[in-house]
C-alpha cells in the first residue's frame, strides 16, 4: 500500500518538487499551489526562468483554477539577480489576485528563503542541499521506487542501438507493403502483434517495428488506446478496426480519460502499454515516431505526469510538427487541463 506523504515544513516541500516533476529543474521557476487551511499541495507548475515575464499571468490563472489560497514560488538557478527578478514578476502577478506567495531559491550548492533576512536563520549562501535529500519526503518516495531524472530531457525516449532499429525498420516496411494491398488484414495483424508482444517478455525488434508501423494508422492507433482503458469491452478494438458501429462505445471509453464524472486513474494495463510503447518509440524511424511518442504522452498525462507528457509531445512534434494528436495534447498541457480522475478527486 502506498504510504501517505505529509509535507510539514518548507524543506520537505522543496524535496518533493523534483519527485513531482520527475526531474531536477535547472534555470527554472516553479509555483506550487497550496489549498485549504492545512496547505494541501496541489498543482505544481514549472517554466523556464527566461519565460517568467510572459508566463506569469497564465501560471497564476492555473493556480487559482486549482483552488490555491496561497502559493510557494521556487527558483532554480545560480544567478541571484535572475532569481530575484523572476520571483518578483510571479509574486506581483499573484498579488494582483490577492494570492499570498512565499519565495525560495535553490542553487547548485544550497537553498534559502528569499523572504528571510536573518543571517542566523537564513545564511546568505543558503543551507546545504543535503538537507533536502535527508527529509522524510525524500526517504518515503525513494522507498516507493520514485526516481528523479537528472534533467527534463531525460524524461524522453532514447533511440535503441542502430542494429536493432534497422531490424525493426525492415519489419515495419514489410507490414506497410501488406497495408498497401490489404489494409483491413494489415490492421488485424497489427492489433494481433500488439496483443502478442504485450503479453510476453520476448520483445524483439521485428515485433516492435510492426507495431510502430501499425500505429501510423489513426484507426488502429485509437483502437490500441481504447484497449488500455479500464472497464472497456475487450472486443471494442476489433470493432474499431473493422469499421463496425463502435463510435458510442469508443466515446464512452475515452470519457475515462477526460470527463471528471467518469474519469478513472490508469491501471496495470496502461503501465504495461507505456512500457511497450517506450520500446516501440525507441525502435521507430523518425517518420513513424510521432504515434508511439504521442500515445506515451497521453498515458503520461493520464497518470498526472505533465512534465513527462510535455517532453514526449515535444519529441513527437520535432519529428512531425503537424501530427494532430500531439498538437491537441500540447494544447491540453498548455491549458493546464488535468485528466478527469484528478478533477474528480479534488
């Protein structure tokens, strides 16, 4: 059973932020929503330090929409002047909405409050970073298996070794040849390959290549997405790819992601799918990478990991700036829209 994490002092909140983001921020400003009399941690928003002027009003709107009644602003930089300027900009935007803010900064050597002027309480060079790694929060999350990536880019997908990608590409091209002549049969074989590879630990480049090519078909991509949603009819993906009347069932299944009334958190099926999609994306040629990367972004957003979703969407759009689902997910992330189950549990 997951242990409840309690944040009772500022250093524990500072220790929590990298775990919530999934990586250690640098040259960044982070705003944390605190809700209610007990200061329950809510939305955590990060932007590049250089973007603070432009992003500050939007950040504050998202925090207010998250029912924040006060916020904590944290900068991550060794540039003291930049930290103070960015903090002043964001706290001014919060003050305009009567939203109280406290401010901290984390450097490469220490952390300190920007509101405290007592050198005995808040040394000018900050307290040691070791204080943050020795908190109860850090210990609990480490025991639970949480890992903090060294930077934001590390949340993305790293390409597999070239020989494996070549083998996957060969299988992908063979599947695409069949798609040209018999698309319905090719869709069925693509879905069957997905199910077969998902159910075994024997993940070979050939199978990953077939899945990567098959996901380029929007109908099959959506069928596979529906297959990982909870309480979905197991036959729904088959009905989708054969063109049977599955629109209503498909809409209800996708409501599990989006609507607060029907929203449910991801389960084991989504976790297994994400692990497989990561391998598929790592073995995909650039022109076939957007589909698995975007599905991974959807699953990351569904699990509440907006930082990872953002990196994956960036990777997908770098390969194809017009890939529609990736564009939509980027808009969802930019709007700060959480998955339905998160809104339902607030």
